[in-house]
C-alpha cells in the first residue's frame, strides 16, 4: 500500500494495520527459521510497509497537535 493510500486512513485504522503487519513479520520469521519461506524478500517488504504506516501515524499525530 502506498503512503498516499495510507494517508486516507484514520489513526485507529493505521494502528490496526501496524499490528497486522507486525504479526505477519513474526510469522514470516518463523517460516524462515523452519526453511518454509520461499520469498525471503517478503520480510523486508513487510518491514518497509510497517515503516510507512508508522511515518503516516507520526505525521497525522503531529498535524493534530498543531491544530490544538
């Protein structure tokens, strides 16, 4: 999901997405340890997606502070 698409979501939805992605990374790491993971790049891509989500959350929280 692109950052522009993430900006359309609310902070609550973004935090839920973050938790889902964190669980996915956890599962992917277990699969890698058991040699069941075919595409090792998927871990990296998921971590980058988490970074995007956290960045958008921080931007939204900063903009909310500025309006108060």
